[in-house]
């Protein structure tokens, strides 16, 4: 019998460009604050600025010596080094970032001009090559020599990369920058720059704008701004006028859901700078791209005619950000370009809406879904268009925490918190039991600190105050936000998501085997409580929860006093030092450790793990209850853990507090041994 060869689905060129653009923007966007700071200093203090100051603007002389100022050094050294470090760190964490920055310095000195493109080359190159070099002797270094080898290898390779940047990369990048700059000047001088909208506006709708905007326009714009005090390039893509005009046309001449949602979308787009919110309206009627193209061309032509521009990038593309970065002599031209771009886009889009027949009511949701499919993840503003309650369990989660696109069965779930020690372990235990009870024991449920997250999970669960921190590192995952770790209704939604995806997509009895195989490949940076069986076997000797750490009637009357009381019990056991108690308070100020069911589990931050000497847990009961950020708490469990030794205790505690009868027994306990027995841990 002939065997069938199943061809792998080809990744489209658009997806490749999207990934490339995302990588480029990943180097630029974290440093936009530095660009804005440079733009503000430039706008204020250069010779033609609002408040000219020679010592800050870098013009004139002081005591016979030329003023260096802040403007030149920031754009020549600070911004490229930040980009180089960020690019290296994206590839190989801090070590890659340091080596990438060293290599970038070579390009900077070799070129003598702002080296943004050079930094975007040397940063990732430094991180990638350092990673490959470290792999050569991974596991082969004698104990005690790791720091010596790591420091010298990074130093030697960084020095070589700096020389490569100086002699090899900087001439090539300089030549490219010069050619690109000349091409832009050619377009400007010949009145052809408005034609770029023919490419930019469709690219925005297809999420290809990052490759264009952050890969080419921002670096060239910054260089042009340094030479001329402003640049038109910063507004080629960021002008909010075309999108505003399109949405206003829908507000007046659209139908159904599109007409009703357009005014709100216009406010978000124009004032908030979230341009992606108008993309579904274009996808719903592709002919409307002509309106945004016409608006974009009009805006660019206006800027060229009035010789107007911005001093630095406007990010996000809000009218407020645009005005904040407008050159002192360009306010009239910039405002006029936005107004005319919106007017032309409105007129062209209105004509299209009035002369074509279409049912906007039915197609807005489909268009939003197509937009999210092209983007590769759910849109954070999609609920504005389609309603917060629409969709499946995954759609409901989108309105609460944002979700990625689930590409297959749910195989691994991670519960993440700041330290990955207490809250996440408890939440993971509760969720693991629910998923197992639903008949999916092979679904891996782990816990981790946010700092250790990787984009390898299907579902990520976080406290609602931490979701935005978790998203960048896990953009492909489905995200759920919770505010109650013990009995959140989101857990039932996750179980339903597991049931739907694993039943519909696996479709066979082999699904469990598949899950098991995948589970073996899951990251091990945060082992689940279920995998802590070996740790559990040593728990009896290590006495993680001992009788002297159980207090039946606590003396504290406030949250902070209760944290101190729990921390002092850990300190008395020799499990932590004084610094850990301070870290417990720090953790509480950032995200509450209230778990629900009258339980709080204060613990330190991720950075405080050096203050832990051994794993230990303390339990204090407050019969009268204390106020914990507006919630009543009767049980405070202090947590300090190393190498997941404490997870089996937390799992036992989680089981108790998800059972009302067990909680009642705990409230009625008259001895420490009763508490220990309930948690499955009796000490002699």
C-alpha cells in the first residue's frame, strides 16, 4: 500500500515578514521612552528649540571649549547601545545583551553617525554567537571555574565583535544608510514621497508595519532629525488621520454593529493611538483601503509642502504623542496634515460606503477574527468591536486577560506569579486537580515565576495584576486572569477549554499518549507539585511544616502585622533571614497574596530567593479574622521554598481550602497536631 506524504503547511511570506517586523520592533519598542526623552531634550534645548541652552543643546562654546551637550551623545551612544543590548538580550538573555552592546560600540565608533541599523545587526549577532559559543563547553567546565570562564569568554568575544563592528559592519551600514537617505531625499525632492502610502497603508492592515516603521523609517528618521532638527519620516506610518477618517465614515454611513461601534473605535484610535482597532473595518470591505491610502498620501504631501516633521518617533500613534514630538516650527503643518488626511479618508470612504451594498452587521465579527488570525493572536481591543461576551470560552477569556490563538490541544498549562513560589503553586494545585477530575490527567499543569516564562505553553494563568507582565514572554498562549486563586470561575473556563480542544482536535484514544509525550518535553523551570514526589519523600526529614510553626491563635490584628508574624516563624526556624520578611511586604504591595476561602499566603519576591536558607511553611489561624485589603482572612500561611521542596505541602493546603468541610475542621482544630494531620504532615 502506498504511503501518503503529508506536506507541511507552508508559512506565507507575510508571516515571515511579520515575524521579522516583530523582532525589529522588539528591539525598538522597549526603548521608545529613551527616544521620547531624547526628542524632548532636542525640542527644548537645541539652538532652534523652545528653550535654547548651549550646554544642553550642544552648540556654542563655554570657556573657549565647544559644548558637547546631551543631544549628540544620547543619539550617538545611548540609543544605539540600548538597542544593541535589547537585541542581544532577546536572543540570549542578559549575557547576550552585554555582548551585543559591546559589539554595537564598535559600530558606533567606526561609523561616527547614529548607528541604529548597525545596533540592530550587532545586538542579535552578539547574543546569538555568544549562545553558540557557550554551547561548546556547556557541562564541561570544572566546578568553581564557571564564573571565570563565562566572564573571560564574554569579554574576549565581545572585544572581537567590537573590532568586527568597527572594521567590517560600520562601513557597510554607513553605505546603506547613506543610500537609503539619498533615496528618501530623491522622493522628497521629486514629490514622490506620498506614493509610499500605497505600500504603508495596506501593510498596516496586514500587520507588516513594524518591519517598515521600526526597521527603516525610525532609524532614518532619527538620523535626519539629528541633521535637520526634524523628520517627515516619523509621520509616514504614525499619522492617525487616515484611520480616523475611515471610522468617522462608518459612524455616519455604516450599518449595524459597525456603525454602532465606530465612534468608540475612533476615540481609541485617535486619542489612544491604537491603530489596529480600525483594521477589521478595512478587512470587512477591502475597497476601503483606497480611503486610507488617499488620506495617507494627502497627509504626507501636506507635510512635504509645509516642510514639517517630528523631532522623534510618536509611539503610540496618538494625536497627543504626535503633538508632543512636533518640531517647534511644524505645528501648523503637522496639525494640517492630520486634519486633511482625516478629511480625505472620510470623503473617499464615505463614497465607497454609500455606493456599495454590504451587511456590516454580520461581517464585523468575521473581519475581526480574520484580523486576529493574521496578527497571530487575539487583539486586546477586539472586545470593543464584537462585544466582551462574544465567543467561546477562549473568547470570554480574551475579554478578561487576552488570549493567543490555540493551535492544537491543550497540553501544558502554567500558573505564573512574581516569585513562582506560593500563589502560583497553590493555584496550579487547584487547577491540576480540576483538570484531572475532568478526565485529562496527561495535561501538564506547572507553576513558574514570570521572569522564567517562555513562549512554550498553551495556557497561562496569572493574577489579574500580573497578566500584562506575562503576555510579552508568552504571546502564543491563551491567557486567563484571576483574582481568586482558590475558587476562581476562570478555572472552570479553562477546564472547558481543555475539554473542547482536546476532545475535538485529538479525536482519538491516542490523545492521552500524545499529551504524555508532549508533557515530557515541557519546560522544567517550574516543576509541578505532582512531580514533587521525590521532594515529598524527603519532606518528613526536612520538616517543612513543623509543629513549632503552627499557631492556633495569632496575635496580629492587621495585614502587615500578620505578615511579620508569619515571617518571624520562618525566621525562628532558620529558614530565612531578615531580608526575606521585608521582601514579603514588598510582594504584598505589588500583588495581593489573598487566595480566597479566608486564606492568604504571604511570601517573598522572585528577587528575594537569596534570602532563603531552607524550605519552610508557617501556619497561623486568626479566629476573629483580620482585614486583608478588604477581604477577611482567618488563615495566614507563610511560604519560603527552595527547589520545589515545599510544593507537596502547598498542594495539601490547597486541597483543604477547596473543601468547605475541611476548612470547617481547620477552624475548629484545638491542637497543632490536628492542623498537621489535615495537611497530611504529622511530626513526632
